[in-house]
């Protein structure tokens, strides 16, 4: 391998690492909390967002070696365990919105995440099509950010081409898988906004 190839592969790995769903979710939810805290209900709902959107999913990585069903299944096991932990986090997060009051936007966020993760799982397990959970986890928070702060926040979507390039470079996904993964949370978020008439 040439040094140029090794450098580009290292860059691709770095891009994928810093754009994992929990990191992007943390950045976006923190921005919303700092500038529009009332929209999500204040500090406690923000903590719940961080706990269930960020901490729960990322726990899959350190916990995988200790979970018998997933520990010897390599990257596939890691991916499946990550999906499971994400689903659990989103379910618990959604349940928490029924305890808190005046957190409709929080409910929309958790529903978008939960339904997105379920669709990713359906594509992967039932349809045998590995729609990208990675691009799903990037596009979802970005569309929420754009909704909250307006059109100029759409510049955040410039991250997606970098994620596409890194994923293709490392042969993790095809263009079709990346595209479907990106579209899922955007469509679901718009649907949730319309259903709850949160305009």
C-alpha cells in the first residue's frame, strides 16, 4: 500500500469515528439546549436526551466483549448490539416523555429515532439490505437542527458527503445503503412534525 492510500484510509476512519450517531446527537442536542432550552423542556429533558441518544448507544462498544451472544461475532455482532442498545435507549427515552410534561418536541425526537432504528433493523434483518445506521445517525440530528434554527443550519448537511466518502473508502456501505440510511430519519421527522402539528 502506498503512503497516500494509508493516509486516506486513516482519514476515512477518523471521519467515521468523529461522526458516529451519539457524537452528532450530543452536539446537536447541546446546541438546541444552549440556544432554545424551552423547546426541549429545559435541563432534565436535555439530560434524558444525552443519556438515551448518546450514552446508551455508545455503551454497545465497550460492553460487546462481555455479552455472550454478541462477543464472538466481530463487526456484525458489534453492529447488531449497537442497534439493540440504540433501540433500548430510544424506547426508554420515549417512555420518559410520558412522565414529563410539556415535552412534545422531545417526544417527536425520540419517536423519530426509535422508528428510524426500527426501519434500519427491518432493512437489515428482514430485507437483507444494510441501510446505513451511520448516515441515519448523522442525517437525523441535522434535520432536527435545521428545523429548529432555519435554513442556514442546512449547512450542517455538508458533513454527509464526507461520511459517504469515508464509508465507501472503507467499504462499509454502498451508495444505495448510505442514501437510504440518510433518507429514513428525514422523512420520519417530517412525518412526526406533521402528525403532531408541531409547526
